[in-house]
C-alpha cells in the first residue's frame, strides 16, 4: 500500500490498519499532543493524539490526525523530533 492508497481509506480504517500492518518506531509527547510513528512499506506514518478537553474519569488520548510521508533524504526534518528524544539508555533496552 502506498501513501495515496492509505489516504483513500477512512480515518477509522487508517486507525485500525496502521498499528496492525505498520511497524511501531517511536513516540513523542508535547504538552497538548502525543504522536506515534510507524513505518510501513517505504513510508513513515504518524498518528496524532490529543487529550480531551473534558477530562473526565477514564479519559484517554484521542486520535485526531494521520500524516504519512515517504522515506527519502528529504524526510530527515520530520524524524528529528523523535531522534531528539533518544538517549543511550533507550538503545540498551
């Protein structure tokens, strides 16, 4: 499956298929969002999550966006936020 075919799927279909078919690589978290990075075929896929505004009991991160980009020399800037969070301790796991 290429990026165009992935984009033709519904958001719900993407959320089900990406964790099954893709390989989880890394995640990063900011104050208002959480992003998981997957690799599938020749492209990277990010699933963006946000914390619900009405944080009731049992609240959890909600997916709101999927973004895909091709694995090539121009994608380094998209991967930098993940690399910046790595430490040598992470590599020993």
